[in-house]
C-alpha cells in the first residue's frame, strides 16, 4: 500500500481539548491534507439521506505528469476509466456510519485497487484513516484539517503546475460592461 493509498488512505485551528472531551467522534466533513502532504481530500456527506461520507481529490501537490499533462487514473482495472483525471476523482464513496466512525471502501489510484477503510475524527483538526487489504494488512494515517477548497470544475482547472499551492479553479470571466453615454 503505497503512493495514492498513502496519499488517500493514509493549518488547522487549535482548540482546547476539553471543548470536545464529551464527544466521542466529531464531524469528519471538510478538507483534509493527507499525511504525506501530496493531496487534499474534501470529505462531504453524501447518499440519498446525506448520512454517508464521500471523499474527492481537490488538490494535488504535483497535479501534472512528466509530460506536463494532468495526472490520470492509469492503473484503473477498467480501461474506460484510465483517462479520467486524478484531480476531482472520488476516492471514497458512500462510507456508512457505524457508531463513532464511517466504514466502506477507498480507491487507490496508484495500483487501481479498492481497500476497506475506517474513518473517524476525535480531534477537530485531525482525521484518522485506516485502510486494510484482506483485513490483515492495514495502514493508518492522520490527516490534518485545512481550509476548504471547492471541488475542481474540470481538468482544465489544473492550470500551470502548482508549487505546493492549490490549483486554480476555472471561473467564467466577468461580462464586459458597455460604456454609458448621455444623449
């Protein structure tokens, strides 16, 4: 389990520990910097009843490949999905609540495999993520809460290669204003 699993499975406000002592688990929604700093994942409520948890890549430290093109899901076992961009990819889909945590599957774009994952937050600024293969090969990470980033609009939103800064998000240019004349 390397690469994107490490980036995916595996700057926040400081709050007094006593403020959350009574809560066993906190809301895991928000944007999280993965432990190795290679990606930011936006965790949001999802599903028909908005009780599940989904996670989407909203930032990559290195969004472009060696040829200057947006990174793609090249290891996906489904050839039809190998051209989809890594930025904006949903890695975590429909984790279900189970007591103080969320459980389900996480996708590892580095090897195209799915892993069992458990996610929970006991501290406002930290998300605990534990991914397992066959329930015996497990890896845990602590993700750090960061300022929310919007979900990428398109692959074109990647822009120039970022140097550790969020990739720009494509936004429409403002409409030109016609000059006003008095008659």
